[in-house]
C-alpha cells in the first residue's frame, strides 16, 4: 500500500506531544495496511490511537486544544480502524 494517503490532520499543525502521537498512529496505520493478516499490527494501531486519545485528553485539560476539536480528532482516528 502506498504511503501517499492524505490524512485529515497534519501533525505539523500541533504541538510536539500531539504531533508525535499522530505520527505514531500514521506509522501504525501504514504498517497494518501493509500487513493486514497480522493481528498484532491491528492491535498496534488500536494502541497508538488509544495513546493519542490520552494525549488529547491531557491537552484539553491543559487548555492547548478544545474538547470539541479533541473529540473530532478522536472520532476521525478511531474511524481509521474501519478503512
């Protein structure tokens, strides 16, 4: 699978913590799509999305990102599991 997929969110638009978490999700997504028959790749993708959600929760508490934006991002990234 090509790594030329355009994601809705650009990690460069966020602070370092969110950016790193988004990059981990993207890497895990490509790894899973390139190896869809390896269940561990799917679990790695789920774990990276969960980790991103924790980072977003922390950033909402800090006031770095709004709760509305964080929810939209979480919904988008969990939706990657269906693609």
